[in-house]
């Protein structure tokens, strides 16, 4: 049964990944994610259904539009395949739990936010707020079905605690240096990260946030040492928060056990 759940989740992730590409492209441009149908940016021709099969169509067309041969970014199949892998791994981790739908939604949202942040250095409220509401509702339903409201309580407390940490960190940085250390989008996103991680355990919540800061610090220092970036350069932090969260969800028990917790 676990194998079936993993396979179905991965297949759905592949299909959803195609939609996530649309969201990543259109939301920063304030366009509808529903209409019009997808078109080639080069010749403006509608993309035919058989040219819109996740990953496969890109490979068959060798990364080019069928009509005008405009190159199609490799990001599209990577997002599709990456979402499929993430959903498969989360299904492996949470198979048999009613929390699985919430974590699949969370992973999809984090993929979108990470790539938009890389492109624009923004974490749009238009995505963060619906993601937060969806994850909270799905985990609340999961807690009710499983008859364990204690998990929901610790999730709420963890979310509030993580949000407070981010808010005070951002405020202190702004007060001391008159510059933003954390963007408003990072602060807004922090609650749903703390909430979703805290549903597993409060220790997992703090682990995920710690890993996010750790990954960001390592990359930031590396860019300063090897890339010539200045300390004042603002790092796009959303992808590191997403990575820390996903690593903690998938490997948190093993990491905490190895750490003696």
C-alpha cells in the first residue's frame, strides 16, 4: 500500500509540476494562472496538449518549440521532475498519515516561492497567504480525523514561536543597521513553516529553521569568499528556508536522533 501511495503521489507531482511552472511565470507578472492557455513566448502559438506532457514533451522536442524552434528553458522539466520526486519522498515519509495532503501542498508552494524568490527577490503574499490557509486547514482536518488534537496545538505554538523569532530578528536588524536582514516575505512565510514542522514536533520546527539559516549562511559566506559579494548584499533567503524545511520533514527524526534529541 505504501508503494502505491508513493507512486500515485509522484505521478500527481509530475502533473502538478507543470501547473507550478505556470504559477512561477505568471504570478510575478500579475497575470491570471487560469487563462489564457499556455503559449510559446516566441511565436505566440498555443501549446498543443501532446506537446505539454510533463518532462516527456520537452525531451521529445529537445527543448525547443515545435513551430518556431525557440528554446524552452530546462527549468520546466526540472520543476516537473523535482516536484514528482519531492511528492514521492513525502509520501514515503508520511504514508498512512492524514497529514500527507498538507505536506504535498506545502512542498508545491515552496517550489513556487523558491523560484519566484530567485527570479524577483520576492515572496508574494498572493501565494504565501493561500498556502498558509491551505496547510493549516489540511493539518487541522488530519488531526481531527486521527483524533490527535495535541499535534495541532503544538503546531500552532511552534508556528507562533517561529514567527516571533523571525519578526524580532527582522526588527532588530532594521533597528541596529537600518537595513533589512530578513524581508517581509520571509517573516510572513515563517508561520506556516513553523506550523507544518511543529505538527511533527517542536524540535523538528527549530531544526528546520536552523537548517535554513545554516544553508543560507554557508552559501552567503561562500559567495563572499569566492564570488566577491559584499556583506551588505541581500541573499535570497526563501530557497534556503524551503530547503531547511523539507530536509527537516524528510530526515528530521534521523538528524535529531543522531544529535541526541
